[in-house]
């Protein structure tokens, strides 16, 4: 076993070595020896010491632009940002790399990773979905550019996942309009939802809530707008009944249709009397 004084000496030695290494790295950062910086940056990258590689590469990307080493350092710089989970910045640099070096051996991978980074920044569907939309667009661009890529199955799977987020988001927004009695907005939202997601698992429910929104809007309308809105309700009811003849909301839709017809007939009689 080591004696107490031996342990102290060992700790001092380790601390001195660590301090020396840290000091050496700081001197490297301040150095104008770009050849050495390049060598160390590649070494750090290959050892997966991305925290140390990043500042060196960030400088070298600019310094070595136009040289034979520019392509490698640019790609490694994007990969370093990716490894450090700075996905938005990584996506930018991957895209910039692909644009700058269209003939590179890494251009396909860079284009894919640029899109994939957007996918990784896509938030839960309850939040803003701007990055989700961008991810779908970027994935589609990649598929169009590289239809034979090994990444194609993953791209299609990712697009399906991202579209499901948009579907859930759109349905929740439509329901929110309905639940807060904003029926006119609800009708528009459900119409767009059914158009954008025709195969949705929420299709039948969306169709029925669209009917209820139209019906409630109609019966709470001023007299001049009621006939047109009742007609819209009747059309939506009939469309639902034809589309889902055995749907779980079938009876309710029939009931709304009959009620709308009765109100419409009564309204027309009242108008003729007046």
C-alpha cells in the first residue's frame, strides 16, 4: 500500500500534469501555427474529444478555406457540432458543406445529416412545429436527390413520424376551436384537417365534430345567415352518413340532419309569412 506521503506526491504529480496539459491546450488555441492546430484538431476529433476539437476547427474552417484541407475540416466541424448535440448549428454546417463541396465523398451523408438534425430538434406536437415542417421538407429534398440512398427507409419512416406530429397538432387545434365555441374557425380547421390527413385515425371524429360545429353555428346565427348555414350542416351530415354508413356517430349525425331539416322548413315558413 502507498504511504500517505507517497499519495501526496502522486496527487501533486497528477495535478501538475493536468495543469500542464490544460496550459498546453490554451497555448495551442492562441497559437498562429495552423499546421499544428490542424493536426491536433484531427487528433481530438478521432479520439472523440469533441469539446477540444470544436474551437480549433471553428477557426480552421475560415483559415483553411480554399486549401486542400478545407473540405475535411469543414465536414469534421459539422460532425463535431452534431456529436456535441448542437443540432441546429450542425444542420447549418452540413448544408453549407454540401453546397460548397457538391462533388465530395461526404456530400450525401452531409445532406442526410442536415435533414436528420432538423428531425432531432422537432419538439412534442403540443409545441410549435416549425422545425417539424422544416425536417419534412429537408427529408423530401434528400429523397429527391438520392432516391437510391441507403438512408431512404429511414427517411420515409421519419417523415411518417413527423407527419403524425402535425396530424395530432392539427386535430388538437381543431378540437380547441370547437371546445371554446369558436365554431366558424372549427369548421375551417376540421375541413383543412380532413383535406391534409385523409387517412387519419381521427377522420371519423373530425367529420362528426365538423357537423356539430356547423350545426351549432347555424342555430346560433342571425336569421339572415341561418338558411345558408343550415344547408351547410345538412350537406356535411349527408357526406358523413354516406362515408361512414356504420360509423359510431351515425345516429347522432342522422339526428342533427333531421333537426336541421325541421329548423330549415320552419324558417322558410316563417319567412314566407313575413
